[in-house]
C-alpha cells in the first residue's frame, strides 16, 4: 500500500487512495450537536470500527454509503458493494510472473461529480528537484459550501493521478444537524452561493483543461 501511495518521480503523487465512506443513519435526526453526541456516548458501538461491524451495519440498514440517499454520484464510483464482498484486489496480469496483486484501480468515473475521501502523499522525496508539496491545495475561491471536494478530485484527475480503493478500512460520518451554511446553499431563492459556486466550477474546469491539455492517462468518464 505504501508503494502505491508513493511517488515515482518525487514531483507528482503517483496515486490517490480512495477511502470508502459510509454514514450512520438515525431517525429522527438529532436536532442539536449535544443530542447527536449522546448516540456515541450511550453506545460506544454506535459507529462501526471494524470491517465486519460495517458489513453488519449496512446489512441492518443502519449504515449506508455516504449520501447515497440524496447524492448517488458522490461515492458511487467506489463500487462499495464490491468492497463489502472483500473484492479489494485486481487480478494480476498475464505478464506478471510474480503474480503480485495490487489494490483495485478505478478504471473510470461513473460521474464527474465523484468526491471521495482520498489518502495522498504530501511531502516531496529527498530526491525531488522541486521541494514543494506533491498534492495540490484546495482552491480557496470555493468558499462556504459546495464543489470544494469535487474541485480537488478534478484537479488530481486532470493531473493524471490514478485512483485506487483502500481495502478493509473506511470512514464513517456521524450524524449532525444541518449547518447554517448548508441551509444557505440549499436556499437558491434567497442566496447566491449555490449559483456562484456552480459557475465558478465550470470556469475552473476550463482552467484545468487549458493547464493540463498535454497530460496522458486522465481517468475517463464511464460510458
């Protein structure tokens, strides 16, 4: 796994390792931060911590893929159903005499709205000719809410970074009340934030296409 995260040339991240994301469902949704905290305070097993615990939580419909009930595009490309079946590795190629296995690579994006959580190298290697962070920063023009994670994944994709899915490990979203800025984002009639970020994202993609027009190996959108 370390080898798959490390960079070959010390200047560009070789791979982005996708961490499968889930969320713990509660009904009704807690109305305050303190009320939400009580779930875990009263039940230490409220959030799954082991792979088999997560499988059980999904089976019992207490956990779902993060936001899959309102934003299917966000994490669908991770193919979590395969992950839950322990299908974590690609088959070795016929030319691989050592029959080494690598964690499953994402061959295409089901949607360009894919916004997984990823593990990335940050520090350049000692041999790097450019001693600067390997991973691009988030673009600070995206503020408040919306498009920031998609923007960062798009940046990695246009740079030609491959994506692989982390075996066994995962992250779990703890329930919480809707934030004020999320309410602003959802209220398009009274607020401009949603429209501004949508327009900025379109402009940002144009910028990426100009900057990385000669990059090969960009993960394509699925047919």
